[in-house]
């Protein structure tokens, strides 16, 4: 009977520790999300409006977000250049 009580006690301790870490991670992620939202004004990090304060221009992107963030350079175009040492 002592072994069962001891195992139950250990299980409860492990459960409390795991729940503590899960709660800590959740609260940390919430703080980071709130800071991100404070500085960007957006929850997901994608804003439909881009602005430039250099000349007061205001650019509004009305494209669908999936099309706005797609790859521009084709897959067959490489980034490498043949290097020739002179």
C-alpha cells in the first residue's frame, strides 16, 4: 500500500510540474504576442497597409494575402554567379 501511495504522490508532483511549465510557456507566448501587437498593430504580422513617412506617400496593398506573399523569382532562375579569379 505504501508503494501505491508513493507512486500516486510522485505522479501528482510530476503532473503539477508539467502543468506549471505549460502555463509558463502559454503566458510567455501571450506576452510576446501582446508586445508584437503593440508595435505592429497586427495579430498575425501581416498588414494590408504599407506607409512611407519619407515623402508622406501612403500605399495600400489590396491584393489577396496569399498572392501578395508569393515567390517572385522563378525556380529555374539561380542565385549563383560563376566566379572567375583575376
